[in-house]
């Protein structure tokens, strides 16, 4: 967490953005770092369920705030985007996304189908906290910590890649795809969430796909619930293209980064310098 904020401060310092915004973002990281340090120092040595829970889950909250920051930095170094190249790669891979989007324009799909894929794509917002909670309460503490480290590593790596490899996504780049497909309640809710929070530039690789791969760490602890979760996760993979959020190659790249982090993250965590860790004591169960 502290290392990522240090790296981001260096990135912000070199970015071509408004000087006032630059100072604001650096101050923002200084504030978060100081607040986190004071919190961890104040609860050092404490061990009760509430403190342990907050100490275990605060990285998930920080990831949301850091995502919003990247929207100011995706064009801070480069004026170009990878979209034209990504579309070309999709053409070489069989034009998977373009065929889906063309069919949607020629033969508008039923609202119930749009609603299903909106539900599937929205499942992403529940998959991460659900996986974390399952590991926290059912798995050894070491598994939970390795998962949180791997998940944060995955997201922070994507945030940096969004800056170095900006891509707008089909919704923002391909004419006629900005308007969301009409569904029912979930589709409308998802549309409002995306419009308020998404930014042109955070498409390649797909962090949704990579994070879903990392969440597979929790499958063995989910019992019979793993099968509907697997189904919804696979539907989410399809929904990233169906909903016009990603190119097909984004999905493939997200899978690659996800599997890399899945296998590399726990090994890095095992050898991570103790001084850089922000973990707490045991929950008291193990």
C-alpha cells in the first residue's frame, strides 16, 4: 500500500496535468499515507474482532479511491490510445467483439437478455467482497492475507498499465456503441454506475477479468456455492464484450495478467519484506 502510493506520487510528479491538480493528488496520497500509518500505529497490539476486520479489509476500500485517481492520469503521459490497434488485433482473432456489436445493431436483442448480461457484469461488484469474506471466515489467515495481497497487486498493476497503455474501450471509441443496451432495473442501475465512474482509458487489460481469476482462490472454501459462482463469473466474462465494455483482446490480456498474479502473488507475499507489510494479528481463530 505504501509502496504503491510512493510510486503514484512519482507518476503524478512527471504527468502532464494541471499543476494545481498535481499538488492536490500528491497531497491526497500524503494524507492517505499519514492516516493509514496513524491508524495502524494506534491499533498496534490490539486484537478484537472489529479491529481485526477493519485492519483486514481496508485495502478493498483504498482500491476504489485509487481507481478514481487514474482517470486524471490516463492521458498524463501519452496523447494516443491503443484502441485502433486493439480493434486490429480483434480482427486477427476473428472479429469476436465486432460481430457481437454488429448483431446488436442489426437485430436489437430482447431486454431480458440485456438484463441477464447486466446482472452478470454487475456480479463483479459482489464477487470480490464475497471472496474476501469467505476466505476471512473460512480459510486460514495466511490464505486470506495472500489473497488480499494478490488482489491489490493485480489492481495496482492494472492502474499503472492504464497510464502506460491507455485504451478508451469500445463504448468510447467505436461510433454508435456509447448508448447502453436497454434492459430493466439492473441494466439502468449499471448504466448510471458506469456513467458516473468509468473513464476513457482504463480498458486494457481488463481488470475485471484479472480480478475474477484471482478470486478463484476462494472457490475451494465456498462449498456447493462454487458452481453458481463459476457460472456467473463465466457470464461476466461474456458480459464484458456483450455490454461493449471491452475488446476481446482485453479479455485475453486480463486472463493473462490474472493468472500471472494468481501464481506469482502468493509467492511474492511469502517473501515480502516484513517492514512493508500492513497486516495485523491473528483473528483469534488460528
